[in-house]
């Protein structure tokens, strides 16, 4: 499971590209999450979309590289958590719907 934030104008486009390239099986986008953080010495408050991305661990390096190419941010948020338990049929579906 990978979490990616993006500007509202870019989130759907990024999700479609990831699915088209078979780097992910599914992307759930949560609209308009308020984000506060420090960037270049000042506190920034903006709205972003949060994406929950389902993929395989062996695709993570390629996924991160591709997101960095297509994302508008200099240092996009891309955080991964390993899925150790879950519905076996769903985990198999992720396997079947990402590139081999």
C-alpha cells in the first residue's frame, strides 16, 4: 500500500497513468485533505488529494521513480506500508493486475 498526495488538479491524472502502466492495481482518491507542513523555511497550508495505491513490493522502486517523473512537486509524498495480512482474493487480484 502506497500513500501519495497531489494537488487536486493532478491526482486523477497521476492515478490513471499508474494504472495504465500497470504499476498499481487500484487507486482510491480521497478529496480535499488539508495539509500543513514546513517548506523552504515557512509553514504552508494547502488542500491536496490523498491517494491510497495498491501495488506489489517488487514494483515500489519503479513506482516511486515514475511518480517523481510525473508529479508536479519537487519532493512528492510517497510513503509505502507493507500489506502483511488481508483478504487473500484481494491480494491475488493486486498480483494479477500489476505488471509481471
